[in-house]
C-alpha cells in the first residue's frame, strides 16, 4: 500500500482541477472506479496499481503517487504544486480522436510538420517511430508530386493510388499499436515556430499503452507543445542536399 500524507491528495486534486476534469472523468480515463478517486482525494489507502493508473491519466510518471511522501508545508508545498503542474506549461490542448481511417490519415498529411509522441510507451522504440516518420514524409512527397505532375509518381511502371498511400501509413501505425499494445490518438493544430515562417500546421500522433492508460481512447484532447523548433528539421534538410 502507498504511504499517504495530507498533502498527497491535495496535489492529486490540484492536477485534476488543472485538467478541468470531474472525479467521474478522471476515473474513466484512468480505468478505475469513482470510489477509488474519492478515496485517493480523502487520503485513504489505495493499491499502487490504481495509483499508477491515476498518475498516468493526470500526465505524471508512474510512481508519482506511490513513492514515499515527505510531509510538506509552506513554500515547500507550493514548490511541489508548481513542479507537478510544470508539465502543462507552454502546451496546448489539441482535439484528438483514435487514428483508424484513411480519411484521418489524409487530414494529417495536409499539415506541414509531423509530431509523433511515443514517450508514454516506456522504452526506446526509435526504429519503428523513425520508420513512421519516414513513411509519412514519403507519402506526403508522393502526394505533392501528384499535384505538380497531375499523377502520383509510378513505382514499377504502375501509378500509386491515393488509398494505397493512406493504407501504407495507416498500416505502419497499426503495426506499432500491435507491437506496443497501445492505442493511437491523432489530431491537427497550429504551433508557433519563433521564426519568420510563423505558425505552422502540425499533425500530432500520440501513442498510449493500454496497460497503464486504459481509458486513453476516451480522451477528447491531448497536450502538445505550443511552439515547434524547426532548427533540427532544417539542419536535416540541408544536410541531405550537401
């Protein structure tokens, strides 16, 4: 069982308030009962697995509510609140839905920047994520070629149909889902770049493991960076031309 103090439920409740969720909504997203949320906020004992699910649901690391808790007062307690809420700084709520259809893929490909959030998967899987980035870029390039040449670039003398391109990208996403036992939420939004380019349209694709975040599929929105750094993308582009 977790070690509780009076401050722990106050921090927990402040995070729920920052998200704008009622207790019922948090229970649904975390995949726990309403009574579990109520016990946590009363400072009563709850099993560690439930606490970890709730921590992930409110954008904290697993273990955030199960680690030994030192009683805090005054400025120390205020700093703890600020630390817990720091995740929300310089971020925007982006409307999302499960990534299931080719039409959804088509919407994502109309943007200028791809942002894939795989941080919740809990381990490095850079190969699959890099492959997804490459697939999305390749499909976007082929679609751009279609606009310029009134046809999609042929492979083996056969023109590629749009639905084949969308299916290729969607299959890549579903492959990661199967391998990671995860679900995918996706949406589009505008982010600032801090450059002369100004704001850009961003495609956000976020993976959520079913084991630690079983209610993620019900989320209507996901936090994403309000500002995108294009420096690394530009460097890669110019390096490829040299």
